[in-house]
C-alpha cells in the first residue's frame, strides 16, 4: 500500500513511496512545473511537504502497540541545493530515535545525479 | 501584484496574499480537500509551504539595494493545532531581523476563530 | 525563589531571573570573560543555555495540575547579533502555546542598548 | 592544538577535542555537577553549547581560502535522552554540506554506553 498516497496532499503533489520499512522510507517526487517557484526550481514548501510525508510514514510504521496514531509536532529543514524543473528528487527517511512518546526522523533529499537538496528533521508525537 | 501567486506552487495550493508591506505580509489559504491529510485536516506540508511563501515575500520586499534575490536557507515549524477541511487559515509574517546578508522572518498561522495552527521561523539569504 | 538558580549550570553561568510569571520570564546574564568566544563575544552555547533556562522556568510555572515536571525536547536558535564581553544581556521568555502535553516558549535576547542577540524557540514536554 | 579550548566558555565547561579533521570532529565532556540540572543530569544548555563548539571547529577547518572566519547563524537541537552526572558524553560532528557561503554540520552526542543524548544541526556562515 502506498501509505503517503492515502494523504490527499501527497497525491496532489505526486509523492510516490517506493520502499517502506521500519528502518527506511524511500520516496520519489517528479519536479513538475506546478511544484516550482517562478525560477523553475522545486519550491521550498514542496521540499518540506515531501519530506514530512516520508517521515510521517516512518513514524506510523514504528508506532508502539496500542497507539492511535502520530502527528508531527515540529519540523526543521536545511535547504542544501536546488532541484530543477523536470528532475526527480529522491527522499530517504531514517529514524534518529524511536521512543514510546516521541520519535525523531530525518529525511535526506537528493537529485538523481546525487546533489543535495535538503535535510529535514522532524519530531512525531505518539497519540 | 499577488507576489506569492507568481509562484506556481503557491497557485496550486491557492495561497492568496492580501497585504504585503515591509513590516507585515498577510495571506489566506482555504483548506480544500486536496490540501489535507487522510484525517481531513490541513497537511503539515501545506502548513509549511504556505508560511514559507509569505516569509519569502517579506524577504523579497526588504532586500537591500542591488540584491539579486533571496532564497530560504532554513525553516523551522512548530505545529500548534489543526485546521479542519473547509476552514480558512490566515498567516501573518513579520520580520525578526532584516540584515544585509540574512533576514529572519516569523509567520504565525491561525484559523478564522483564532485557534493557533503553527509558528514558522525561517532564514533568508540575500543573493 | 530564583528558579533558574536551582540549576547548577545556570549558577555557573550567572543567570539571574528577575521576573517570573506564567506570562513572562525575564532574566539577565552578564557577559563575563569565561562565557565568551576567543573573539570576546558571548559564546553561542551560552546564548542557548541562557534562553533554555528561562523557557524551562516558564514551562515549569505553567504545568497542568498533577504534572511531575517538564523537559526540553527540542530547541531552535536564530543568532541575530553579538553581545560583547562586559555587556549585560536580557532575555524575555513568553509562551507561544501552553498545552496539556506540550508547551512552546520563545525567548528573545537583547543587549542593554536594545540590539538583538538571538531568538530561541523551544518545546517542553509535560512529564 | 585544542581549538575548542581557545574558547573560554568551552574551557569553563571542560570540552575536550580529541580528533579534528575536515571530515569529523570528536570531543568529550565529563558531566561535572556544575554542568547539571537540579535533577543531576547534563543541562540542556550544556548539551547545546558542547555541540556548538564541535560544529564550529569543523566549520573553521573547512573554511574556503581567503575566509576570515565563521559564525553560527542558527542551531537546532533534538534532545534524545539524558546524561547522568559523572558520565562522559562523546560528541561527533560531521559535515552535512560545505559550501562557499554556508556550511551545515550535524553533531551526535552519546553516552559511553551508547545511549543517545542529542542530535544538533547548525548552520555556519563564512565571514
């Protein structure tokens, strides 16, 4: 099941989750024109939204027994480089720490030719 | 001119800038179904993307003479509450510090009935 | 009672809390030589530690009934300007949101002549 | 040369840098009583100050030719676990991205028995 695709906003953006285990979530996003800035690069907001979707899948897959769900309580992005219109960005989310109350995930985004796009760190609350 | 609307991704989301001065940028976003999570609340990624758009307008309006543009180098969001599908979220961006090399902006998002949605702090580099 | 002074590290630094209500915590820190960088300005680490102490006092004062305590789960600092050796820095912490599980505090640090030093946003977990 | 030790505040804390290359900075900090909270664990402010010192050494060592120095412009900490009084915390800083204008460093702090203490991400401006 494409977990991210159950999120309407991820569908609108075109996020595809291609691997989802408790240790690693991998997704791709094609930089379509409507996801860009006026300068024809992937909009920073789209960068953050893509990463958030992957980290949230990871938090969901690692919820402790009995938990009802998870919500992002904070997210921090360092923008490292641009992704041009037409390129495909890959995001890889890995857990920093999985706890009973909180989990912390980090997602690294790169272009197909290996250039850095962003590093996103987010905290998920267990509900 | 609707500065945010010159950004295709802001147009896709439906961001509207209703006030834009050097001291304050105000925008609204209607929480349409396609901007939501599976739980019918505004997706965290859309929250961050909306705020980023407003802060970037502020950074653009306060660029020093001779600057070529601005880019977001980092952004931090604290999620404070949810915005339900169908509601309208207002974002107000104000400058924390405007410098020659960097500017820092903060955007507060609230629902029409005054509930907190998020606080976003972002750093813009002068190009 | 000087709440921050019950913290040995705050005592080592010389943090003084001069006002502490549920709405506002104000403290001062004299920039002694041992709190500085090699360049004779307040070390970034001391900036963050000072702010953290004030925000934590605020989180403590606003704990819900029955809570056992509070711990900082994340903290974000934007450095806005330097504080020279010998100056006195004032920090003012105010609540962004006080909830049952989490509270978010923001602390602004300025010099006596009103120049910005830092803006710190931190999340406290209710224990 | 103990670069961090040229910083008076790092000396006050007792930060020791035991490895410093362009790829990796390693330091240790003994959790003395005066670095603690009232609960006898390493104060969050000391955690952040320790990490900041290591990341700044890394940024200094990787400055481009002709640069005058570096300053931390923002720092984000996720607190992952506590370090008890008397323990020794090790910090390992590695570069996320080294650029001409900015560099981003990440420092992971752990106890001697391998438990997570914090993950710190900081941006350094090239001066």
